[in-house]
C-alpha cells in the first residue's frame, strides 16, 4: 500500500528546527527549485520578541516567496511560510492557518509538535515532516502523528547537526522514514511533487 | 482520536443547553483544547466528556474556562504600548472623559498595563477601563489585581521597553509570592461578563483593545465582532488588535485607517 516516494503527492512540507537549524536552512533554501508545487511551513524556535528580520534573512536565501504567517492566511503552494514568534501555528481543514497563544508546549511557542500534529490532521498522508538540529524534545510527537496519518517523516542526520539531540530523540523514539544529510535533504525536497487534488 | 463530527455534537449541546456558542471558533485550536482537557481530566472517551458537560453545570464552568485560552501578560509587545503612550494617549487626553474597552481581557494583565499608562500620562482620574470576558472566573482575577510575582521581572523589562521610566515595583505590593497591584489602578476598572459571540454593544468607547482574541474565531465571526467594535466606537475612536491580526479584508476595513506599524486603527467615518 506504500506508494513510491516519487509519485506520492506532497500537500504540505513542514520543517521544524531549534538551535543550529538556521544554518541548515540557509544552505538548504538556495538549493531548492524555484516554483515549488507545494507549500513549505517553517516552525523554528526563536526569541519571543517578534523580529521580522528573520523572514527577510530567510527570504534572501531563496527565490520562492517567503513570509511570516498572519492569522487566517490561506496555505498556498509555492510559498515558504514562517511561524510567527510566540504563537502556536495551526492548520485548518479549509487549508488556511490559524494562530493560537495557548500555553507553551515543550517549553516552546511555536511548538513543532503542535504544528506537525495539526497539519497531519488536515493533510493526512500527503504531509511531509522534516526535523532539524535542536537541543529540545520538540518535534518527536509531531513526527509520530504524521507517521500515524500515513505521511512521511525525515530527521536530519544527527552527525551533521550542530545540536544532535532533537533529531536523535526523534530517531530513537519514533520510526522516521529517512535520516538525511543536507545534500540528501535537498534532493529529497526537490523530488517532491505537490498534491493537485486538494486545490 | 476525536472526530470533527463529535466536536460538532458537543458544540451543539453547549448551545442548546447552556446558550454558549462556540460553533464559529477556529476548529483546529478548539479541537486541541478539547483533546487536552480530555487527557487532563482523564476521561476514558470523548462520549464521557460530552455526558459530563451535558449533565453537570459545575463542570461546564471548568470546560469553558479550559477550552478558551487564558494566557496573557503585561506589556506584551512593548512597541505597541510605546505607540499607545506616544500616539494615542495624547489625543485621548484632549477629551473630557476617556472610555476604554478591553474585550476578551482574560485575567486582566493588559488592563492593568493600560491603567499604568493612563496614570503616568495623568489621565487615569478621567478614565474608565471596561474589562470584559465570557469567563466569570478570570474576571475575578481582574478584580483582585493579583498576579504571580515570578512574572514581575519580565513584566518590568517589557514596561521599560515600552517607555516606562518609573520603578515598576512601585505599582504593586509583593506578598506570599504574589504581586497585588495598587487599588488606585483597580478602582478605575469596571468588570463585566460579555460574550463577543452573542452579546451586543453596550457603550461608546474612545479605544477598544482586543488583542489575540480574534485568532480563536473563524473569518465570519471575526467579521461580526469587528462590526460590533465599529458600532461601539465613537467618531475617530481607536481599535487595537494583536500583532498577527488585521482589519484587512474585513467588512469594516474601509471605515478605518491603520495608524502606523502597530496594529492600531483609527475610525474615520
């Protein structure tokens, strides 16, 4: 029943990261194809004060449109979305975002688990989740939820991570489909094809 | 796992039995809160949670408290408060009397922040701050003006970042791990339950603050609430929303003009 990775559509690509993940994104984003056929959602642990400069910084690394999410923004393929500081980022059935200022999860807001679980609920088997470097347990439960919904899960190779704890925790506490270094990650993301049926 | 249909059933119960209408709340957040409550209160199944809510009015109180988000802080987004200080209060200060509405105020940290701003601008004595929420229990906390002492260090930093020049600790008395805010602040605060979903306009205000409340509503309900705010604002009144909320694309956007980079709009007509 597992369809070939190459033909399985990607409705949404989620990338979660904490300490040491920005460096990975700065190298990954420039390698991505322009005109992505699926949306990318970045959930990064960051200081709680909202600094929109992170969006500008990420935006400078890619030709794809990069923007910080506003409440109720529609989820559009080809756009790279950044979870705003100090809010949890949720996905709604109608394929739009909503924000939530409830209690921190894993000492984090935004929490990677919260967004991953919420996206798995909406995008089910077309969800793809990648967990990068970090020093926190956040993300593992989210990857488990994606897997349970039939989606695909990837952890950054801890040996290549500045902070190996987070991807390592995911690898040892869940069944991730792939453990990738930067080159493999880029190739994988570029091989993904958007899900047209949901439009 | 809880299905969408089950949540709809529960929401219908709440409306039919108690008159609480959560049907236009953002589903993703609501679902998370309900799953969280199920595990917090150890319900073996969703059906048992639903039964308890249907049959136990005292539990209903807890249910409403827990599925709504009551996380707030003092001087959150200091640049927003700086703009209130520098751009809004000088204009409001020209009025003989200032009415401010904190809609969905939760435990009241923003109301006390506002009271401090007014006091420092010498406007508190001619101001009234209306603090409303749908939860009676959080309003009890607003009335008391007691917040955890552990938060004060961060609040003090935010206060200073907002342009505050006084000693923040002069606004409260510390006791038993709690900070009780001075009564000259709380006596200008009028507390009342008000449900933005079902209750109507009750006064005319010069400034309405409703920050990080609309994010829990779907687009239609957001529109309805924004119309309620429009109807509750006097000419040239101000409306302040959360940093990720907007009037853009709403039914009332043409009647308002955004003031600056902060999420503050002025009613133009």
